[in-house]
C-alpha cells in the first residue's frame, strides 16, 4: 500500500479530482453534503489518506479512526456513504497507476479500507447508542478582536457539550455552509457551560476570515464533538507547556485544569505571534496570582526557545505539551526531545504532513507511470 500510495501521491490533484468525479457521478445525492467550492476539500482527502497510510502500524490508529467516525456523524455520513467512498477510492487509485496496479495491491487496499470503514462506523454506532448529538449549535455570546488578525469568541452551546481541557473541535458557520475547520478550546469546562475559541486569521483561508471579520454576536456556529489527545496525562507530573501564537488556547485550558489538581511544578513558554503580539495579555499579566506554581516565559521569537529550555534541568521527568503552527510543533518537539523529554511524553495535536512531492504533472508524466525526474514537472518550471 505504501509503495502504491507513493506513486499515486505524485498525482494527488488528478487522483482527487477523479475520486470526487467518480463519487458524485455514481451517487448524485452525495454532492450536496460537500462545500460548493471543492478546491480545499480535494486537498483534505489526500491529507487524510496520507495520515492513515503513514500510520498503518500505529497502535493508536484504531482509536483515532473511531473518533473520526464519531466526528463524521456531523457530515450526515451514513454506512452506504462509506461503501460508496471505498468504491470510488479504489477506482481512483487504479486509474492513477495503470502500469503498476495489480490484484495484490487492490486486495491490500480493499482490506485496509474495510478495516478503516469498520473502525469509523463502530465509532459512529457507539455515539448513536449513547444518543450523543451529531453536532451542537452554539450562539456567539461575545466576539472581540484583541490583536490584529485574532478573534476571541465566547459561545453558548444549545445543550451540555462534553470535552476535556486541551481538546479541539471542528467548527462551521452558517455563513459558509459545509466548511469545517478545527479549533482548540481555549478554556477548561466551565460551570456556565460556555466555550471559548481563539481564531487566527489566515490570509486566503476559508473559515478563519469569516470567524474573525464577519461573525457577529448572536450568530450560530456549529461544533462537532470534541476530540484530540493533548489532554493532561495521568497521573499528573511536572509539566512543560510550549505554545506559539494562538497555540496558547489549549495551553490556557490545560493551565485552568491544573488549578483543580494538586500543584505540580509547571513551566510554560509562549512564543509571540509572527506579528509580534501576545494577544491574551490580560490573562498573562495576572497569571502569577491565578497560577502561583507556574513559571511562564513569554518569548518574542521562536529562536529564543532553545536558550529558554536549556536554562532548566530535569526534563526527563516532565510531561510536555506543544501547540502552535505545524512547523513550530516539529521544531519545539525536536528541541524538547533534545533536552531529554522522552518522545512518548510529548503531546500535541495531529500535524498535517508536509507535502513530499510537487503537485501538478504534465501529460508525459501522467502517461508514464513510474516517478519521473523533476525537470518534466511543470510545477518546477
Ligand atoms: N492545538 C494546536 O496545536 C493549535 C494550533 N494552532 C495553530 O497555530 C497557528 C497560530 O497562528 P498565529 O497565532 O497566527 O501564529 P503565527 O503564525 O504568528 O506563529 C506563531 C509563532 O510560531 C513561530 N513559527 C511559525 N512557524 C515556525 C516554524 N516552522 N518553526 C519554528 N517556529 C515557527 C513563529 O516564529 C511565530 O512567532 C495556526 O497555524 C493554528 O492552526 C492554533 C491553536 C491550537
């Protein structure tokens, strides 16, 4: 599977287009479940597939797939859709590698897809049995813009919204139907059931400009179920929390949860946004009073992190939590591992894999199945 995916990945755009064309042609009713503009959606298919193929041996994969299936209920995904997606996926993969696709490869993909679909469906069925809502409609109670390109939203869910500090949710706005994006919850569960999101505006992004610039108090946002493994590891030990930009959100939630636990030595390192701002300065200014056991350092640039980390010892006895832009997560995780934190003790949310191969292929490359030298790739011209 990995070998065949390596070849297909080179033609990711073509394969994804073929996959959706096949899916919508064979199942016309399915089209309305997807956004009007499919450009981003196509990339997401490959990000998801890549993540699964890279993690085939990962013992956490079944749990991840079950959570994914539970989460997919918000898309109104039914068992028949899983069947249809499987057929279109195999058709697209076969189409993309005509010279190398054989019965053995097809059997491997069919088997893997069956395992994947069964795990996701079992997650969805479990949620159905628990009568868990497919999504939560949440009213925007407050919307503020504490810094350039950042919005803080306070939400009131229609009913009880179960989650743990450090988790994230998928969010959609009625202003942009069917477009869902993940955001970390910026506070631990509260007595009044309200939730907080910190949104950084991504230029050219789809949902973040809507959430920062258009959403108003009184709007309804739709939230999928909370998920993610950046929760406090039990039993709670000394902890290092490392965040950049709005990656501060889940760290703030974890700090709030730590106030309800017996005190442990906690260090936090917050790197300012690329624009130079630390947007939650009101919380940060009063932090010593609320969290007397916390040592917080605010750093103006990520390059200051190595020195800040090396000023401390005893890293091998810490749990570490990292959040921020994907490049920052890899950077900080490597630094922490270098200071002696065992890799199994560093928690962060899933990071999209960097694209390994250039996109866009010419007719010649499309025709010749094996990987070709860079010079015939139009994207490199
Ligand atoms: N659970 C999580 O991991 C969360 C992740 N995020 C992500 O964090 C980002 C926040 O955006 P902004 O606040 O605009 O932050 P930003 O884009 O301004 O970046 C914050 C800091 O990260 C550093 N950084 C960025 N890329 C780096 C790299 N490759 N290596 C080393 N350092 C790097 C920059 O120096 C910058 O100072 C978004 O990508 C968002 O998706 C946000 C919330 C939670």
